[in-house]
């Protein structure tokens, strides 16, 4: 830790605190190594205190009428709007996505918070007829209690807010454990809630290693639900631990998302789609396009155009608005991505372009990797495993049926896309593609907060975030029977 580093504490019970003698860690700009701050490496005891604060705050927050909770969320949204440029720049500096995407990350958070503020005037249940006379049946939504939100680094303001705002409007209290690599963004997220006047204990922040803090949150009996976004292997571990404690665990995991380009596609449109889908956020989106499935009739022409466009692609300081792609997020990411370049070469894929770490001048201070394209056959590791970096595998197919077979034959099922001008084929693809999300004539990325978000197969365990589906994640349904007949009525037994 350097002398000038800003120090940040844990946020527990409405106060920023620095446990005495706490170990610390720093986060760094992946473009140039600058420090974004020093953070507490929390212990299980710190996590337990945060859970205690959330548990104490729960009854009061649950009793707060949902529209009032919504008013506070609206103020959070306004505060984040006011700070959008500042926080967007912090996102870019800490995580490395280009500044337009840094702002976009914050905008997504704002949109979702505002959407959830409105949800405070809905939170709807159902009324359902009774089989008996003078009996009224309905359902109401109730909060689960203390919720743990465990989040990744690639959307360091949007994803935490997807969880926090939905959990809070539903009446839960939250302990937030962000990815260590984006702890500064997490501090900024929590500051917006603090500035909006959220009561103490309703939202708590515990920074520190997933294996320490995450496990403490999952295993504590006072935490009733875990909302996790991250990699498959971590997700599996979280699920198993949570299952042993019979907790609700919501998982949003990885992807290996295909963009299919058919022979009748608008190639220029498909080209814009693949450039944004594969190399936006340097390929580090769960919905990033990592497989380009090209019909053989357009294969050569499409790759020629793609190559031409990538010749003009700029890679550099993500704060520079003229730059197309920044660094990958960390040394670990760099190692992993370059490792996949070596795997691709070892398994006989043809490296069409890229594949190297950029060096010289400012590149030497960061983790910059060239946009990389491999031509490969379906079934190779690079065409089936999530890489989470700027590597695109290109697969040649001869028909729509083959394209769908290849698209579906992976363990993930998050996003998918097809470019075609044939409306019948487009609707068939909606039916046929095994994914939680399908785009027609648009790239695999581009979530909107009012629509459900999530995947099938190894991408998750069935839940959805965003939209009103998010409310289902964070509420229990209570079924209510009101008998106003004045005598005992027995369902299934009394004469009908
Ligand atoms: P990760 O390594 O799985 O980490 C995710 C979070 O889990 C971090 O906060 C991490 O803390 C924590 N963690 C690590 N070990 C843990 C444990 N044993 N128990 C509890 N928590 C633990 O994932 P990542 O590298 O941050 O993110 C990339 C992955 O997220 C990719 O696979 C991507 O596809 C996926 N993702 C999915 C979605 C979606 O909505 N489907 C969205 C975005 C990203 P530390 O940082 O301290 O290790």
C-alpha cells in the first residue's frame, strides 16, 4: 500500500468503520497500475457483524411501506445521476472498460434503481377464487430477510444495483460482498445509498476475499437468501454450501454465446453486431459473443470485412473516448486469456489475427491484448469453454440446422443471436436456440432492465434477474385465506 493511497472501510450499521489491525488490499487500474484505494480484507467476524446489523434493521425496513422504500430508491437514482460522470470514470479506471461503457454501466444502475422504485407501488399478489362460500383467497409478497449479494467485477455498479435495489424494494436488508477487484466501485455504490438517507443497517458492505467473506455469508443462519453472479465453478461451490443450509441460492453464471450469420443476412449489420458483441468490454461480459457461426456462403466475405474493420480498431487508454477497446481487467485475466490463445494453437485452430499481448510505451503499464480471431471446428476447447476475453472463435456451417446444432452444443445457455432476413427462420431460431436470451438481427449483448435476464443449462439454476422477475427472486409468497362465513368450512370435505 503506497503512502498516498485513499483508505476505505467497511460499511456496517450506517457507519464506515476500519476494524483495528485489519489486513488490507489495493485495487489497481488495469491500464496503468494507478491505485484506486486500499480496502479492508474483512474477516468472518466482520461479516458476522454486518449480518447482525442487517438482521436488526430488517423488522423496521420490512414495516416501511413499499412506496416509501421506493422514494428512497428514487433519491438513490437521482444521486447516481448527479454523480454519473464521476462514478463512470471510476468504473473505467478500476475495471478497464472504455469510458462510454463505464458511463453505460452506471446508466444501467440508474435505470434499474428507478424501475425498482416504481415497483414499490406494485409488488403485486393475486386473488384466486375459493372452492368454498364466503371465503376470500389471495397471495401477498413478503421479504425473505437478510440477503447476501455476491457480485463480479465486470459490471461493478450495474450488477450490484440489480441485486441491491430489487432486494431493498422487496423489504429485505442486504450484506453486499463485491468482487475484490472492484472494491472502489462498490464503495461508490454504497455511498449513493448512504447519501439518499437509507436507514442504518439496511445495506452493509463487506469487502474482502470471496473464500473468506463469501463463505461466512453463505453459512450464517441469519442470511436467508444468496444472490450470486460469477463464474460456474464458484457458483457451484456457493450452491452446494447454500443447499446444505437449505437456503435459496440464485445463480447467474457464465456463457459461450453464439452469433449466427446466415447467408441472407445484412452483412454490414452483422459486422457491427460482432464488433460490439465480441470486443465490447474486451469480451468480458457474460453475454459477450465468443462464437461466430458463419454460413459457408458468406464465410470468406464476412471475415474479409471483419478483418478490414479490425485493422482500424484502436486499443489503448479506456478514458480516451476515441479508443475502441481497453485492457483486460487484471493480470489474472491476461494470463487466462493468453493461456487460451496457447490452447487454441495447441488444438490446431487457425489464428486469423491477434493473439498477442501488446507491448511498448503505455502498453507496458497495463494488460492489453489484441482482438483475436481463431478459425476452428466445433468441439475444441476455445469454441466451447468460456474465455471471458477478446477472443472470437469462428465456426463454418452449411445450413440453419447445423448452425443451431453447433450453437446449442455447449454447456452454457445465456445469450444467442441470429442475423437473417427470413422472418420464418428468425422465429424458428427463437424456438430452437437453447438460451435464456435470443436477439434477432442484434448482437448477443444489450440487456434492458425492464426485461428478465438469465440463462439455462450451466448458466444458472432457473431464476431470472431484472424486470419484475427480480421481485420473485427476493420475495416469498404468502397464501392467505379469509373465511367470512362465520362457521368452520372444510376444503375437499364439505359438500360443494
Ligand atoms: P468469480 O471469480 O466467480 O467471483 C464472483 C464473486 O464471488 C466475487 O465477489 C468473488 O470474490 C466471490 N467468490 C469467490 N470465491 C467465493 C467463494 N468460495 N464463496 C463465495 N464467494 C466467492 O467471478 P468473476 O471473475 O468475478 O466474474 C466473471 C464471471 O462472472 C464470468 O464467468 C461471467 O460470465 C460471470 N458473469 C455472469 C453474469 C450473469 O448475469 N450471468 C454477469 C456477469 C458476469 P473475490 O473477488 O474476492 O474472489
